[in-house]
C-alpha cells in the first residue's frame, strides 16, 4: 500500500483523514504545519500528500514548491476551504496534482 502524508493545521482533520486512509491499509504520516511536513517528506518519501493551503508560518503553495524540489514525482492534492482563483492558479502552475474544496475542485 501507499504512504500518504496529510499536512493540515487542523488536528481534527489530520485525525479524520489518517483514520480513513489507515482503514484502507495505507501507511499515514501527519504534520500539523508545512515546515514539519517538509522534514517528513525528506525522511519518509510519501507517495501522495494531501496538504492544506492556508496554514500559519508557511503557505501550502510554497510548501508544494519545496516538495516538488525534493521529489517532483510525489503527487500532491491541495485542500482548501477558501475560494480563491489566484491561489488555485498558483498551485496548478507549481505542480499540484488536484485541488479540492473552495469551489476550485476538478
């Protein structure tokens, strides 16, 4: 099974998504912010990352750019409750695989 990383500053969201993917047999790695997530990307090399866009200290799109610099083959799904076309375009131009939420989904 895949290693899935969930990066979100909402602990309840981390718990929900972790539980869901673990029940499907996946290994799950979590981080409450992008900086910790980037350290774990280097250590764990996940197959897929689900990452919030709006996080304190480091914006999800900046973290996406750094993930792609570490390993361009990692698939990244950005999650947001914010409907901002500029952020969606920025994420898409930075290599995001999919956008979910905020009216910016596929």
